[in-house]
C-alpha cells in the first residue's frame, strides 16, 4: 500500500501490511495478530481516540499531536521504534490499556516529547529503552515497568516513574532536569546525573551506578 488514512472503524487481520508512504491515523483501531509496517511517515492526530491491538513498526518517523488518547487493545500489542528514527509526542495525552493486555513500546531509536507544557502519561505500558527517551517539554510519566540499556534525558523537563518495576543496566543513563520516583521499583545500575530535583515517594529506588 502506498498511503493509508484511518479515521474510524477497524483495521484487522493476521497478515503484514506494508505502507511505503504516509500513514495518517486520525481515529479508529488497528488490531488483529498481524503487523503494520510504517515504512514512511506516521502521523497520529486529532481529538479522536486510537486503539492499537497489533504490532506497529515505526520505521521512518512518527508524530503524535492532538488530544486523542491511544489505548491498548487485546492481544498484548507492541510498538517498535526503529534505530535512527524519532517518535515525537507533541501533546499532553495518554497511552494506556483499553480493556486489554498491557502494551509494550520497544525503543531502539528516540521517543521524544517536544511540545506540551503538561504531562504525557503512559500507564499499563512496558517501556524497553535501548535508545533514547528525550523529554524536552512538560513532563512524561511512565507506569508499567521495563528493561533498559539506553538513556532517559529530561533536560528542562520532568520524568516520572509512576509505577512498575524498571531494570536499567550499567549502560543506562538518567540525565537532565527533574526526576520523580512514585510507587515504582527502579533498579538503576547506570549513571545518574540530574541538575534539578530528585523526588522519591513510596516504592523502591536503587541507584547503584555513578
């Protein structure tokens, strides 16, 4: 398929959908046991909710704008952000379960929040970061745990580990402005360099690196 526009309804199936051009996702559901390969730009926009229930591979670039939240559907959905690509969040919306299993985001490239003075919230979301989580504006709050070897940077912003168990290896780094640990278990064996405030309430935080 060259281009795909999804404004409502359901895209489903067990096969692989390769989109070489632009995916304009304005609403509706992608589900089924299949895979969607965004081999061109992926734009998620508007005020309507979007539901992911399959594997979505962001292989070039992705931009999420508007007020529409993203829900995880049944089946344990996964979003993969490829090496050398950016998934840019420009809002204060929410990613979380929509009655199904928790979702997983695997970051080999960059997950970036470049706009929105408020908080973008992930709940029931396993976050595995081998690349970069880059919070440039407002705050990013994550709940769901994960295993990471990459960098979490929140220069000029705030990163909150809200819940779940996070295992960060010796190559992982947490850098930047303000970090809050709230009701999460964070085992961080890598470097920790924060210029702002570190706040911890409830949960367990083990900073065993440098």
